[in-house]
C-alpha cells in the first residue's frame, strides 16, 4: 500500500491530546476518521510526536498507509481538513507520497518545540497560547539554567516515567528570547519523553522566580526519578514547531536505528 506523509497544524485547546481515545475528540481520532472516510476503509495514522491535551502544533508530521485508489490529488489536504475539523482547529497543510523507508516517528532525527510565557500582568489576547506568570522573571538566570541543561543526558527528573522506556535524550538547544513581557523558550532534541519540555521550562521558571538556584537546577540531572522540584508548566503554552528528517536515502536506516533504540518509548510531550 502506498504511504503518504501528512504535514499538520492544530490548536490543541479543543482536543484531548493526539492519541485516539474512545469517546473523546483527539487529533488522531479525527484525522483517522477523515482518512477512513475518503479511503472507504480503516486507515491508521502514525505521528512524529504525540502531544498532550491542550498542546498545539504548527509543524506536526504523520504518515498513513492508504489504498492505491486514494491517490494524492491536489485537493486532498483541504478535503481532509474539512472532514477532520470543520471548526478549523486542525489543518492538513500538505499531503504527498512518502519517500521509500519514511516513518514519521522513527525516521525523525529531531523535534523542536516552543513555549511562550507572559510574565507580569495577564494578556487576554495570549490566554490560549501562552502561560501566565504574575511576576517578572530573571530572564538572564533562566538563560544560564537552560544552557546548563543542554547535552546528552539522563532527564529522568524531568520526565513522566514509562515502564521500559529510556529517559536519556540529547537536548541540542535550549534558549530564551524576550519581547517585553512575552518570553519564548525554544528547545530542540533528538526526541522528548513525556512532559519533558514542560518540566524543563518549569525548572527555568523557578530559577527565574528565585525559588530554585542554578546549582540546584543542574543537580536535578543527577536524580533518577521524576522530581517535583522541576515544576510542570500548563500545556497551552507549548507548540510543536518542527520535525527534522535525514536525506531520503537515509530514512530507512534512521528508522531501524531509532526503532531498535526506542521501541518502548513514547515520543511526546
């Protein structure tokens, strides 16, 4: 069966997360329903990173194996968007035939997230896509904490535990930008385990509030279990902005390596 790649964006506020759940509106559930309607047979969708309830995406990637008769005609993306989310809160931006060996989850080599915070007086225009912290934060201290957390490390203190899953991740970049009261964290890693981004941001916020010292924040890396000292930021400030893949001729090999290394993991936040 042909495999198609789907590039997606969604406002997570109206969904109970990515993963299909009986009786709940989820991104996967609605997209699979739309694809199955068009294909006239059940279709399963595999995603690069499963997002929690309330988490948004501007650059999500998924794949699906579909019958030959479906085709990839120019209006398919629009048709799937309309069927999956008439409200407009999930959009299929592009549909194309996937290269040989492509797996949306296991072929990926990086995921990038953004987390937005309004520090100080609340801004009602940002209430759906930015968390609110009532007091100003020490952004320089937050930047130092972020830099100290970058690297190939065991992030057990920042992850919700899953039996049999590794918490070792390569956090390649973690930075903060400021535009008045709006603070934006940008993070890139080979993959993120469950709740890792929100916990990393939460630890930096505690540093910015003066509730956690820089030494204490970095010492969390020595812990081998989820730590309540990290804090956990609310989901609506988080957006998956991009997923990186290797050149087409390396997709299959990358998928095999990742599958062997992380077969028990859930790549999500």
